C-alpha cells in the first residue's frame, strides 16, 4: 500500500515545478557553461513568475479525513 500524507501536498507542487522546468527548459537545451544553464533557469523562473497561477485546493476536508481513517484501519489490521 502506498499512502501519501495530506501534509505533503506542498511538496508535490515543488516536484511539479521542477518537472516543468526540466521538461520545458533543461532537457533539450544545450548549455556550454554553468552560466548558460543558470541564465536559462533564471529566464524560465522570470517568465513563470510573470503569469502566476494560484493553487486552488479542491479536496474536501471530509474526503481527506475519510481516507486517513481508512488507511489507519488497514494499517492496524496488518
């Protein structure tokens, strides 16, 4: 069983940001120096920050708590 605690949602967003950075800027780029790589990352971040999109939490608290209780029951039965 794989259980991701609800408190780790912010970490998922960080991982998603680095995935997007890797796919959109780094993966197919050609960098002749560390400075080139740094500049490319900085440009991506500036562009990303020019049009910020807020994260809107869509999970209902009761649904989360239900999943937590179900997971605890499963772990106690082991």
